[in-house]
C-alpha cells in the first residue's frame, strides 16, 4: 500500500504525481532545488516539498530516489535526460525502479503493471519521475491518468485503514 508519493516538483510528470496524490488523499512530498526551482518558476507552497541547499536538479533527483522505497518513471518512449538520470540513480542506490512507456502501454495495463511491481517490492514511499512539460507537453495528462487508475484501489485501502484506526473519526 502506498503511504506517500514524492517527486521533484518539476512541470510535467512530477507535478502530475503530486496532483494525483493530493486528489487521492495520499500524503505527498519530496525534495526540490533551492528557490523551489522549476522550469516555470518557483513551485507553489501548496505542494509540500522541502528545499535542498542546492539549486541543481541532479541533487534533487538523487535525494528523492534515496528517500523512496522505489521509483516509477513514466515517459513516452525511451528514457532520456533527467528521466534516464533518475534510472541511473535508482541503480546506483540499489532501489527498485520501473519504467512505463505511455506510448506502448494502455492506462489499465500500466496501472496493473505498477500495482504488481509495488506489491513485489513492498513499496510504501513511491518516487515518481518523468519528463518535464517542455520536453513532452502531454506527459502531465498521461501521468495523471495512469496514476489515477493505479491509485484508485490504493485510495480505497488508505481510507479503509484510516477509518479502522479512528472508528469515531476523532
């Protein structure tokens, strides 16, 4: 069961992951470069990310890999740039990772594949990464749709487990 979703807050896949977590009622977070730096300017304080002392993207990427139980990378096509760097950091830190190619995998197929991977690796804190919006203008929508499909059963489990702990809602 996913208990937290983290990302680096960049436009595109990162922000889609944060928005999907918020929508599903799952805690979110992660690390972001100094100044809450994204390609569109500072990320809103609405997102609960912590600033690193560095304004460099690679430091943020590596720290989010370290702080997670596993990394999900969603892209369209092969991994390049920062997405490939994320994969390399997962390998370096011996963390499980999975790549979903949204061009070749259906939404339901992607969600099922992610669900099986999460179960297999007992992922609770999930790092989500992928291209920024300027590299792929459609990646936000693709990522959010896949995550909604994946999180739907997780959302039900999260609320059910929470209600069992506080039967009176107190």
